[in-house]
């Protein structure tokens, strides 16, 4: 992200991601954690699609580093959904 100052943006992002991850440790906070993960992944994953979509795949249709980052985010999102579904399966 080139339009934000790295000196405050990166520490804020790191703290936010850690807080979201810690929320998954507490069953009552799982639903809120899932919502926060979805919002975070929308911002983190869709930004490259709109700013530099050509940087996601190389000319040989191989994932670039940015493309791998997007794919990793999709895996994190699916894992968060799985953790959320575990909470609802235990209730039944």
C-alpha cells in the first residue's frame, strides 16, 4: 500500500491481525472474529485486484508473490469459516 505511511500502518495491521487471531481462542468471540476476518480479507485481498491485477499472475499463468498472498488469504478465510462452523456443530 503506497498511499499510507508505513510507520503507523504496519504496526496497526499486525496488532489487528493478532487480535483477530486471539479471538478464535475464545468460543464466545468466534462469530465476531469471523466477521473481522472477512472484513480484513476483503481489504487485504481485493486491493491488489483493483490496483495491480496484472501482478497476480506471471505471463506463464503462474502465481506471483502477490498472487500467492491472495491465495493464502482465501485459505485463511476458509479456515475461519471452518472454525465458525465447529462452534455451531457443537451447539446441536
